[in-house]
């Protein structure tokens, strides 16, 4: 799952078309403008997105966690809800809103101002537009990290500052900001990593705009004629950057600015906003309109309108797109069948594999358990499209030719989601003290009987939550699937991406809403049966 595809990736990156060892692929990579420009563009996007996410998430997280702003819980829930939207679906929705000619917002602006038809207020097909869309669906990760850190911050520290005569802004500058800074830095690294490895949004917005990012350039190398050697070489810098960023994130989160000694500590005192309470709430809702309200309005409009570029009314509403998508479009049902089959198998096998590894590691059941722990978390450092390239190179040759089958997609999905599944179940195992199992063994129960009667019931909610979130992540996954699919193994995310090429906007909107509806239902089930703690750990890799 991990070593073999990465081994072939390195081998191909050091080979020419005849199989001879060479460094020529890397020379091309760092000298050819068609590779250098996407690399520079990707870094510009990643830096810009991480900066914007911090500028937006920091004040919003503070308003929700530390002030008396109204509807704070609603805002927090809506930010979590924005994570359900796959970024490439958000990019499609913003295309409907801000395309220069047909975008609904541009049409509305022209009708209000009388601007000529060839002028546009917004142009989503630009570097700025791409950065904006990626930031819309990345800032929730930074918000969650920061809001949780502010929730856990001891209130006594700020109370002591106030008692010593410091004003509110002085306390914030000297106490709150320094304590939250490590988490904010970690959030910036998360945002940078998300923007660096994202494929869907750049493919939808950057390619029509006439430029590439590193992920779309890697994808283009598999178009005819394929150049797997260059694709492998282009994947390695992305892999190395990801490893470095994850290491930096671990260091940032590991260096806490405070430690709580003793038992409980007081909750932080809420800052009174006074007359600014409702303006602050309005600002929060305005921010949430970007990833939630406006995109979903555009998707619903396109799904129930014959002409996606026109606003639907009670007189023009139609189910034509729904009928066409599910009854006439021949690729819909096979894609849905493949998606549900792969999601179910990936969630089941992935949860079982993670459960087994978590048990072995937490109970130190076998020699070499640390190696298992390392391999289980290693895919975190492998971007989805890089893993797709590695699996393509590994399984398009004997003795195990899996390309063109669902098996290769199953391996990809399980590998991508294994770290999140393992981390959730490892935490759950650590919460179950080994003495409970030892008591069962002392009373004569076998190891399997002890696991079935004692450990399994205590892990039920964590396993359910893990299963649900792997299921959701597989439905949303595009970056690896777009490299590995064939006409017979197309999944829902790839079908939406393909329909984008044909321009069937109505079907795209229907399928996008279907995907979001499925993921919302599964997340609700996870919250209902898995509990809030496990349910709150939506895997970051699912955004790809």
C-alpha cells in the first residue's frame, strides 16, 4: 500500500524512457518553464491561502470562542458544515456565480449598474479567483484549530492580568495572542498543505484560465502521450514539501506556550462586545456566505433551472435536470454503484485494518509495533495525486496488474484514509485501560472473548465514527481517482469532473448536491452514534 508505490515512484523518477538511470527528469523539472511556472504558481497560491485563512479564521475564532457575540453556536456549526462541501464542488459553484459572462453575480451587477455585457465585476478564471475559492474551503481547518485552542485556554491567566490593571487589549496582546500563536502557526501550515496538494479546484479554475499548478501539471502528464517518468519526478518535490510541512506542524503544535498544573481550570471570561455584538454576527454570516450560502444557492439554481445562467423562479422551476441525470445519463448509475461499493469496502476494510494496527500498537502485542505505527501514519505525507501516480506505476505491470479494476482504487482509498482512521482508533484504545482486559483474562476469558465482551463495546462509538468518516472521504476523493480511473471504474467525483469538460451544468449541479446530501447524512449518523468527540475529527485529507 505504501512502500511499493513509493518505490516505483522513485525508480521511475530516476529513469528515462528506455529504463536507464538518469537525472534528466529533474533537470527538465527545474529548467523547463512548463514545470517551473506551475511550481512557482503553486507556492504563491499556498502562501496566499495560508495568509488569508489566518486573517479570516483568527478574528472569527476569537469572536466565537471568547466573546458574547450572538449565534456563536450557529456560526461554529455552519463553519463545520462548510467542511462537508468538497472543494472542487465549491469551485464549480463559484464558477456558476462569478464566470465573467454567465456568472449570476456578474449578471446581477450588470443589471443593477447598467455595465456593458462584455465587462465583469468578478472573474473567477484568474489566479486571484482560484486563491479566493481555495481559501473559502480551507479556512475552516484553521478556525477549528484556533477556536478549540481558545476554548481550552485557562481563564485564570487573563483574570490575573486584569487584576493587575491591564486593559482588555493589553491582556489580549500579552496573554491571549502569545498563547494562541503556536496553534495559529500550525493552522497556517495546515492551510499551506491543503493548498499545496489540492487538485480539484485548480483543475476546474486554473486550466480554463490558461495556467497550471503542480498538481494539474502532474495530471496533464498522463494525457496522451503519457510521460510517467516526468510525472514521477514532478511528484517528488510535492512529497518532500508535504513531509517538511507536516514536521513543521508537529513542532508548532508540540511547543505549547503554557501548561496547566493540577486539575480543572476556569473557563475564560467572555469579552463584552456591547453595541458591536450584532455587527460582529453579521460579519461572521457574511464570511460564511462565501463557502456556504452563495455556492449552494448557485447549485440549487442550476439544478432546477433549464438555463443555469438564469435565476430560477416559481414559473420556471423544473425537474428536467434531475430526470436527465438519473434516468437518461448512462454514466450516472454505474458511477454511483462504483462509489458506494468502494466507499463501503474502503470504510469497512480501512476501519478493520486501523483497528488491528491500533490494538497491536497500543497493547504492544508484537515486536516491531512501532514500525506498524509509522507505516499507518506515513500516508499523511503522501498527497493524493502523488499516491495515484505511484499506484499507477506499481500496478500497470505483472505480476499484479490492477489498473482498470476497482481494486486499485480500493487500495488508493484505504491508503489515503488509513492515517485518520488509525489516529482515531488509537486514541480510543488509549482511553480503554489495559487493566480491564487483564481482569477479564484473570477471570478465565480468552483473549478473543475479552476483546469481544469488554474492549469492543467500549470502542463501538469510535469505530462507527471512523467508518462513517472514511465513507465520506472516499465519496469526496478526486485527486487519486482522477489518475487511476477508467471508463468502467468511474466514480461520482470523477463523473462530476468529466461533466465539467462537457459543460453539462445542470447535471453537475444535481450530482454535486447528491454528493453533499450523502455526506451530510453520513456525518449526521456519525454524530448520532459516534459521539461528538470522534465526530469532530473530520480527516483533513478528505478536502482533497
